[in-house]
C-alpha cells in the first residue's frame, strides 16, 4: 500500500524518524504542532496508523500505551516495567530467528524487564532501610 504524499504526513514521518524516544501519538502531535499549528490530533493519529499499516513505521504497546518508531528495520525494544524507559538494540540475534523457526520471520521484539537504573535504585532503597533499622 503506497501512501499518497501530503505535507502533514511528510512532517509526521520526518518527526518520527528523527526521534529516539518512541513517542505516543500525543507526543508526536505536540511536536509537529510547533511547525504546523493547525494540524489536528486526528490527522496525526490517522497518518501514524497509515504509516504502520504500510510498513513505514512500527507501533507497539507498553503498559497499555501505544508507542511509535520511525525505524522500521528489525530490532529489539527493551522496556522497563518500573520507569517506562525504552531502549533499542538494533540487532536481532540469530538465535531468536532460530527459535521462531522457518515459518516465522522475526522483525521486532519487545522485551519487558527492569532497567539498570531501577534495579540500582531498589538496591539503594533496601540499603537505606537496613541502615535505618
């Protein structure tokens, strides 16, 4: 499915490709409004959905919230279940493809866990409690 050119779509696509924060549609909307004040939230949502449908972008859910990524090559998203941070790893290990088998092509992987910063904070909090007692 080829998308028809529009200035709005071009602005949204450029914004998404230049980001590394995996924004929600609301975040993209707030950002593109700085350059195109009259764009509507509906236009942003529709274009993001069209872009994901045709493979120009990807979307994924973390804690019930949809995030978008302008990088549509296969990669991994590491999502912290405590602070909500999302970090990319640009290479999908061959072992994942082997695990999936020949009938399934791995394109993007979402892994949830606890980031180093949150793990360190938990250790520090535990030490404070132990030292207070």
